[in-house]
C-alpha cells in the first residue's frame, strides 16, 4: 500500500505553522487532544474521540517523537490498535514565497497486511480533513 501524502501551501509565517504542529494545545485545535512534548524519544498519546475501532470504543494512538528539525520537520511513530502495527507520520515545512508548503507523509503502510487497506483509505480521508481543513482553519486562513 502506498504512503499517504498531503500537501498544501498557505499564506502564513513558518514560525506560526511550527507552533501549531509542536505546541500541545495548538496541535489539539486541529488534530486531536494529546499530551505531546517536542522532545526526541518522548512518548505521547493522541486521543481519537469519535473514531471508532473494531471494539467501538474511542481509540488512543500511541506515538513517539523520532526527529525534530526546528521550523522544518517533525517525525513521529504512530501506533493504533485498528492498524495493528507501527507506521510513521512526518510533517515537513518549506518556505514558499510569502507562504509555507506543508507536506504530511504517513508511511509504513507497505509493511501491513492487505486487510487494513480500508484503514489506510480512512486515514487518507482523515489527513485530508486534518491538514487541508482543520489546520488551515486553526491558522486563520
């Protein structure tokens, strides 16, 4: 299965976008409630209310900060019971004229069982909403 890639260029300062992906409260405004801290090897959880897994309970996504390059890159591991294996989510920022290009890459789907293809498709739609709608709205665009 292919990785998920979402890319958008918005008219915002890179410093402001960085705060919205590395500050726990700002992150919760567009992604999910969390206990995130921007430190390498820091484990944290994302609470997925309204996203039901097979047991019809809210899902907790277990993550760990793998890499941080200030104002450029945040990479985290991503484990959800509904997927059943670790994947990786990377957000890259790049100055683009007066704006910022935000690229989200959710990788690791290729090592998963074909039975989770429907979950990959759900995540594809979810990331579309999180990046292209929620983050843009949170940034005041």
